[in-house]
C-alpha cells in the first residue's frame, strides 16, 4: 500500500497524506509567470485569490509567478517559526475564503503550540482568532507586498493547502488606512525572515 492508498485509514487515524512533490508542482512556468505579471500590471494590489480566479490558476502558483521583490515563500515545515513572527504584529485581519464568502477576523494573532497527542497546532484564546490548525496539511506559505493604487500596499501572508488553495491569510493592510510605520517595519522584517528560510520555488528573475 502506497502512502496515499487508503483514504479510509487516513481519515480514521487522523493522519496526513502529504506528498512533498505537490509543493514543487505549484511553481509557475515562464509563460504562467508572464501572464501573472501582466495581470498585476493591469490590476495593481489585487489579492492573490482574485488573480487565481481570473486566470484560473491555483492561488499558490500566483505567488510563485510574481517578481521576487513582491513575494517571499517557504514550505509549511517552517510554520512554527513563521507563526511566532506573526504574533509580534500589533493588529491584523485574518482572511478566510470559503466559496463565495469571505470571513474577516480583526485582532492580534494568538500564540500556539503543537499538541502532544495529535498533529494539531492549538492557539490560545487570548484574541478573537482562535482554534486548532493543521499545518502538517499545508504545502507552502507566501508573504506578499503588493503595491496598489494611490500609494496603497497590500501586505499579508497566506497559508496554502496541497491543492494550492489558501487555507487562510493574515493581512496587515490593504485598501483601508495605511499601516503605521512601526508595523510596516515589522512586515519588512517578516518578509526578510521568510526569505531566510528554505524556498518553495526558485526566485523569479
């Protein structure tokens, strides 16, 4: 029986079925990267999910096609280090897209830790966004800094599943009031952290 042969066993035992090759497949080809960049020239600051729907591409692949100065990415194995850095932000907006619906949760990011009994990463209940995450089922983590119209910049990080769709994202700023300079500095440091971690795809030229 191969690693993913028995879905029944996986579901019963709560095990993950993650193939590292899946993450490697979510890397834009030269032609896909060209199309993605043209889209962003015409739609500056657009959220990656909008680009993915318009171009009919997996959302994680959108990130891999952007210029290197606009994106930083690493594998899901670095989740805990990335999450710890998110807890340093003063405030954030958690974005969860489910079908046509978009849920927004405002507040600081709570710390968490891995369960001793199962694969879940359990968040504390100090802030509005709480719960039990499964980073072992994620494939990649992409942080974006996307210049928009009238000086606006969309800054955020998205956690992607094995199918390339976002599980959820954490935004610092976008169409609303600009983030304070101190928070922008934290985001720049956050991007630098992710760039220091093992990459998902080769940096775009």
